[in-house]
C-alpha cells in the first residue's frame, strides 16, 4: 500500500462518479455519482493525512465532507420528491421550466 | 506494510473500484444502489488500512446506514412501482467515457510521477484525537456544521411535506379577517 496506489484508486472512483453524473438521466443516479466523487476526495484527504503529515487535519476534513454529504442527500431527496409530485418524473432533462 | 495487510488492501481496492464501475454502467438503478453499498464498504476498509478507525465507523454508519437508505427511498418513491420497470436511461455514453478515461490517465500519471515526501505512516487510534480537535481547533467548523444540519433538516421537512392546497389558504384569509 503506497500513496500513489491510493491516489489511483481515488482517481478511478472519481472518474466512475463523473461518468455516472454525465450519462445518467435519473436524478437519483446522478446523486449516486456525486456520492462516489465525494468518497474519492475523502480517500485522498485521508491518504495524504496518513502519508504526508502527522496531524489529523485530513481526517477532520473527511468528517465534515461526510456531514455535508448527508445533508445534501437529505435535501436532494426532498427536492426529488417535490419534483416527482410536480412533473411525474425525476429525469433531469425534464426539469427545464426555468429555461430562457 | 506487507504480507496479509497487502492482500486486504488489494481486496478492498478491487471491491471499491469494481463496485464503482458497476454503479456507472448497470442499467437498473436498484442494482446500481446495491453496488454503491459495496463501494462504500470498500472505502471503509481503505480507511481502516489508513489508520482512520473513527472515519471507517462513520463511513459505515452514515453512508451505508443513512445515505444509501435515503437513496433507496428516493428510488422507490420516485418511480411508479406499478410500472415494474425501474430503468435508468443514459445518454452521451461515448464522449463521457472518453473524457473520464483521459481524466483518469492524467490523474494517474500525476499521482505516479509527482515525488511526494512520503513518511512512514504510523498506526494510532484516532477517535480521541478527532474528538479533542473538534472541541478545540476545529470548534467553529463543528458549530457551523451543526447549524447546516439543522437548516438541512428544516429545509427537507418543508420541501417534502404535501402541497399546501386551497383549504389552508382559506384558513389564512380567515385569520387575516
């Protein structure tokens, strides 16, 4: 286990998340991609904190990222439910009522 | 680190990345959610190997226990179950795959070629340190996070409650008069 292996794992996770965000049309699946991206950044924080420094800053930051992800998931679910009751679908393409 | 720990590392890494690829390509959104569970569990394993025991426990509790259940709720509530077709249409597959592969190549190249000043990692229990730091040096972000969680809680409850229809409007007008 070395730092660059962990960085490559995080890069793979990030790219999978990015691919999910770019290709999926279901908003819940897009949210899954965002969660993958957040996990990739967390791996990077913890890996750098473990290999490059003696302080716990990376782990603390990862804790805050997890808190933000939880809040984001809760609000996103509420928005999806509202969107579903309004438009009858959660596909991101259909939410274009504000388009100029 | 060598020997058995290395095998555990490769197993966790393979689980994380393999499940993440499944999340990206599986057409059924329910299967993708289950694959996401395995990916999160693999990340928790990586945290253990990185001497982040508190974070590993938090990952299992919050991600696997909370966020994934929320996502499954969203899947079930936002699809007409009677249709019996929980599909997950995709678009822009080829350009997205090309962009992601190029990005992965660049990131991997940078990770391998950058000379980091790597120290030997030490394994220490982290929970007590994290608790102490949250109460001293990182007290302000901790409090801001608590306010954010409260705001998210109220916002989610407000957004997801049923439509305010005509009767409530009538009530309000009565109150005015």
